[in-house]
C-alpha cells in the first residue's frame, strides 16, 4: 500500500520508542544490576507490552505507569535482581525523563508548518505524557495528547485509535499514525487510519497482520512525502 497524501488531514504520533527513547532506561538499571542490564531492560519492555494486551482481554485495565511497575517487578525477579521497592520506583521514574530522538523536533516542525495538526496517541497515562512532552520540548508543536486512560483500553485495540480520531475531529481515514512499533501500526491500520512505520534502525518488516502504508527512516523522511 502507499500513503494517500491527498487524504491526510492530521498526523498522530506514538510516544515511547517513537518520540522518546525507552532504551535510556538501561542506564537506570545499570546502576543496580550486576553485569549487562540489557536482558532485564528487554524483558521489562516486552512484559509491559504483553500486560497491556492481556489487560484488553481480561478486563484488567490499570494506568500504564502501574502496568509498567508490574512489568519491572517481574523482570527484576526473573533475573534475580534484589532491589527495594524504593529503588524499583527510582528506576521506574526514568520514564518521566526519557531522551527525545534527534529527528523529532525538526521533523514535527516541518509537519506543523505544512499545516498538519499534530497529536500524540499513547498507552501512557496523562501524567506520563505531560512529563514526556515537557522533557522532549515539543509542547508548542502539539495540539494535544490522547491517552489510553481516556477509554481504559490499550493499543492495538481499535477503540483507542477511533477515539483518537474523534478527539482530533478528523475522519479516521484522514489520520496518519506514526509509530516505531509495528504492532501499533497494525492496530491503527486495522482501525481505519493510514500507518507510517518509523523504521529508524532499518529493521525487517513484519509479514503478519495489517501492513503500513509507508515506511520512513526518520520523521524528516515522512515530512518529505507529506509536505
């Protein structure tokens, strides 16, 4: 499929791994984990995503910060890392100060200047999104953020994407959702949005499920096609 640039009115962005780099959380783990913190970090992230998807099916919604705490608790235990509850929460707090990717501000500025209203659509709860936007320095570029907390449903359920489109006042098929997560793109496309997979690391494309309408190596590359 190819993105229909003539039918794009609004651009939405995922937050974690798209706007900000969750791998920075490894530094907080490195201070408390003997050896390589990468396996703990990866298990933390994978469990966090898995828990959100399970929650959609078993009606066990809780704000993403709490979901992330449960995932971190499991990952630490699975790797035999013994930390206090206070230390665990200090690691978790890194999600309030993640580093922004270098292409974000410049790429978003180009899209805004081209006339597209910009939103963040995220699993993150409102407090997490507020700190992310402030730390990333992009509050002046966004119209608003849309949280899963508003519908108590996580990605990739179609409800959150359709809710987001309604919040932006845009027909769902006129929204391009930008994400580094291929599962997120699959959810957006299934819900009726156009999907732009942000493939910064030149990774392989998934062969299962709804496919992105376009693939971009950076937000600047996406702006090239939408300006």
